[in-house]
C-alpha cells in the first residue's frame, strides 16, 4: 500500500517539475525572442558630443588636430599602448592625409582626415581592423583672439545585442573624448606657452647683422652634403689666400627646398666680420639684424627634418612668414668629433609678419 502511494506522489512531482520546466523554457524562449527582436529593431549607431574651453587661438588648436603627426601626443587609443607604431604613407596634413598604426594591445588600424576646413572643422575617421569605425568631427569655435571652444562629436556603432546597453558604450566613448581633449589642451600649452615643438625648444631672438662669403648653386638634395663639403673647403682656402678673418663656424644657407623636384637652391658659407665683395668666384651675402627663430639641433644634420618641421609648425601657429635664407650653423667640427650623433647644429629661421 505504501509503495503505491509513494509511486503516485513521485509521478505527481515529476509531472509538476516537467510542467514547470516547460513553462520556464517557454518564458526564457519568449524573453530571448524579445531581446533578439529588440536588438534587430534598435539602432546600433550612437553619437557622443563633448566640449572644452581652451586658452589658445583657434588656429593653433586647428593646426594641432589637422596634422596627423600629433596623434601620438593626444589620441587616447594610441597612447594606451606603449608598443604603438605609427607610419605615414604620404602627406600628414589636411584633406586626404592618413596614417597607419599598430600595437600589441590595440592591433592595427588607419586614421584618415576625410575633410578639413581652415580654422573651422576637421572630420577624422578612425578605422580599427577588428572594431567599428569611429567618425570624429572637431569644431573649433573662436571666442576671441586668445580663447577657443573645442567641440568633439563622435559617431560609431555597437554590435548585435550590445546595442541594448548602448549607454555603457556611450559612457566609455565620452570618457575617451574627454581624455583626448585633455591631452590636446596639454599639447597646445606645450606649444604656445613653452614653445616646445617635436621636442625642440624654439627661441625667439634678434641676431646681430651677419656677413658671409658663399658659393651658391641649385643642387640635387641627395648631393647637398657633397656640394657643401667641396665648396666649404674651397672657401676656407680663398679666405686664407686673401687674409680674411673667418668670424665663426661654417654654415649652409638655404633659399629653396623643393621636395617635388628634389632640389635645393643653397650655398656653402663662411662668416666674416664685414661684407667683402672682391673675393674671386664667391658671392658676398649680408643679412641685417632682424627677428629670427633658433633651434639647437643635436645629431646627424641629415636627420634634422623633425627640427625643421617644428620651425614650420611654430610659424604656422603664429602666422609668421619665413625670410630667406634659412641658416644651418655647423658648430661641431667633424674632423674632431667623428660621431654624427654628437654633432651640434644651430638652425635659424628669419621671419616677418607681413
């Protein structure tokens, strides 16, 4: 009798369990269907906007964002990976410029300036290989000559299902944009206040008048070193023969630098105490006292491109115009110091405000 009642209640219990299991399975199934439908229906796109006041002229902020070479200084993604490597296949400034990045943590991707409108807005697309693109628009709005509002608008997409919790993705992206703006502010302060560009300190000076005897010519860029070495030796010999006092270190004077034609109009030059016009097969050059910029560059002068770029960025930020010639003063004598990494070169750019 007891065994019959036990069997009966066991069957009833199993029946309840099976019934409840089917109910739960049905409920779960309905929930999953609802979630799937919602994820399919809801937009995956979302946009985040922030703004930051920066104590700097609008053109200075615009110039920093419009040159992809600065991305390594303020882009939070690139800064998050110490192994990040950035390469530039071509132009780095303005419309159509791009760079490629890679890193152990951030993987690979491309950053491209899709459009750029002077001192107004810049549209930049960041395309990680394994993630969705992020479309950034940077608006630079001048409040006055020394104060600017930077607005950043970023649009991207979430994946399937994760669009149901887009608020988390939006919160994360907002944090990234705020950090980008903070990094940009630090970079602008470094450039504007400290006058530090590409790691080079730029001095504003008023040099005394300069006088040179020179040998000038249009030279293929690849032959500049050979042209300079041959002609500076000849100038030293002419100075010796004419009892001319050389009043400083030898220099290179540069009047043009044409990357497209790979040519430069330049001169090998020796400084003198006054203008000398009667030296055979040489030209006299005099430069009056006028405002100039100076960088002390250390290393092989053939690798001084970043220093010259720094000068160009400084002048662009302050809306200055270069007066030729640009001067490289070679402070170190290579015959006494054979290691190019220990050479010192003073670089001078004369300028006007026009």
